[in-house]
């Protein structure tokens, strides 16, 4: 019996580990938003794996557009544009406003990965905060564009706008017509200002880069949101 004790202890530990692994697999199946191996779905809540899945869509056009197809969301895929560092192959425009409010102007056509992040951003950040601060929904989002083949101001690195992997957001319009703009409301210290800052903070877990008026004067009138994929997976939120 003495020689059997180590075997029984080892068997017991192996059994516990097996049960734990089975339970973990069952939990991941029930919570795919936390499972890096589960495919991205627009309907899933945000989880530990969401940011990584969104970044993976930047280099996988087919998987990104398939997510919108499965969600039944109408869109127009725009033809690829540009060459080399300025080639944008994922440009799209949503044809409904079920997932993202009406965009003004409507032809910004950000990349699919950015649009996917915006659907979660709208649902989990923008609309939640609009209800919390104003008891209303956001019905329009104003933007300053997406595709622009250029370098980052003051640097040699290419901007994420060069591949439509970014969009600049300048204002939100509520259902009663109230317009909340970054250029006018960011520093007012009132409810509108608090809303905008809360939106900025809530954006950080979805986009690779979030730049606000707090970053520099060049961003005084907009949020810069992009899906930059960086070595080691780090993100920027300022």
C-alpha cells in the first residue's frame, strides 16, 4: 500500500486537472467572447479575446466581411484603392443604421475591421453613455473622413488613414437634435464634456489607437480611432 500512495495521489491530481480542463472548455464554449479560438461575431458581448479578434480582422478581409454577412447587416463594399503603403482593400459603407447610427457624411468608407470595432463601440460605449448622460440615443455620428494617403504629422511613419484603417469622429447628434461636438464641448466641464471624455475612455479597449483633444492641438476637433496592429499588441489611448 505504501508504494501505491504516490500513484493514487498522481491519479487524483490528473483526474482533477482533467475535470478542470473539461469545465474550462465548456465555459469557453458558453462564453466565446473570451475564447481566442472562437470566430468573431458582431453579436457577441465584449470579452478578454475581443480586442485580439478585432485586430486579426485587419489582415483577413474574408473573415471580416463574413462577420457582417452572418449578422445580416447590409453594406456596400467599395473597390480597393491606392497602391503599396496606401492600398485600402477593406473599405465599406453600411447601408442601414441598425448597428451604427447614420454617418455624416455617409461616404467615409472606413475599413471593415474599423467598422466592426465601431459596431461594438456604438452598442457598448456610445449608446450606453448617451442613455446614461442624456436619456436618449445617438442617431447621427459626424466624421472627418477615413481614407487619406499621408504620413503621420511630424513623423515619417505612414498614417493608418493611408489604408482606411482609421476614422476621425467629430460630433454626435442625439434623438432630440442636440449636437455634441468635440471642438465646442470638450472643455466645457458640463454633461456634454463628461460624455465625450467617457466615450474616449470607453473606446480604449476596442481600438488600437484612440487620440482625443487631450493628445494635441491637431486633434482638438475629433477622436482619431484606428485599428493599428503593433508588435506585442500594445495600444495607445490619449
